[in-house]
């Protein structure tokens, strides 16, 4: 969270309080486990922060502290307020608790997307890449595009990353899908984004299927494998057994075409 000046190195994304994707609330939150053995809770607000929001955050921070048995650091992330001064009122300054307010309005969503695309092109994204967390933040940044459009671009970009733990990427994509409930007007729009999230799994299955089919055509017995890491193993095995790279490339294209029809 260096972009907002929030201290702490993220170890993993923790479950948030919302279990239902179609929850109609105007608030969402992200919860992270930090390397410092602390919990980080970001409360995103699409309206101005009010007294009841602070009360709710107080309760939730207590819940997280009990659940994870470690200190909880809470921040409000506003998509409408631009300055901390707009948040200074008697409730916020209550000595019992003070929750810092951060905003993304000074950051460009397009610039951060382009930066991630550049890192991807240079093959410089891995599990330790701090910028990977920007995928969760870009939809809240300043942009000529709508948050929904940015969500789609972030999920599409995440689907192209091949050098990061799949569980970590799936956590990011599912949180983006949850965010999509706040910015889609119809079930059809949401379902389209949900299909995009699930597309990668279909791509993996279809690619393995076509690789095995190539093997059978050439009399090569391949073990059935699961997961993207296994795709690389099968691809290498096919090449070692003399299968032309063009045939492998065609198999991947067929898998892509089938996946697009999901």
C-alpha cells in the first residue's frame, strides 16, 4: 500500500465480511494480513464518511482483532473526498478513536494500468511485486473510464499473468468481481464480468484437452494433468517428443476460441 503511504508489507488477502456477491451495501472492505503480524482493514466509501460509518468500523476492527488475535489498522478509502480537511469534525476527532482517511483522486488509473502492462510485458511480475495490489485500487482512481470499465481491464490483465501464485490472483479477481456488484446496473452486466473471471480456468482445461489430443494423434501417451503449471510440463513434453511448435500454438489458439464462447 505504498501508493497511499500506508505502512506494512502484505502477506495475503483475508476474507472480508461480505459473503454474498450481490450484497447491495454501498460499502466494501479489503482485509490483509501483514508481515508485521498485524491486520490491515481498508474501508472503501463511495459517499462521504459519516458518524455511523465510524461506529461500524470500530465494531469491525474489534471483530478482526479478536478473530486474528493481532492488532488491526483501519483506514477509510474515499472515492469522493479529496482532502483530509473535509473529514475533520467533532466525531472524527473523538479521542477514543481516529481513523485516517485516504483518497485515490490524486492518482491516475490509466497510468497505473499502463505500468502494470509494462511490467507484464517485461516479465517482471511475481508474487512479491507490490504493484500487483494496484489491481484492487485502480477502479477507485481518477480516470475518464468508468469504474466498471477499469474493473474489466484489471481482470483482463490479471488473466494474462502467468508468473504469480494462482490462489493469490484468484483472490484479487474475486474481490474485483465483488466490487463489480457496486458498479454494474444489471445482472447481465455482472454475469459478463463473472464469466471473464472464470475464463482462465476454462482456458487451462481446454488447453490441456487439446494437448492430450495432439499426443494421441502422434501416438504419445500423456498423463492427465491439472493446473497451469502442468500445462508447461505437457508443452515441454510434447516438444521433447518432436511435436512441431506450430501444432502446439494451434492447440492453444483452439483453446482460446473455445474459451471465448463460454
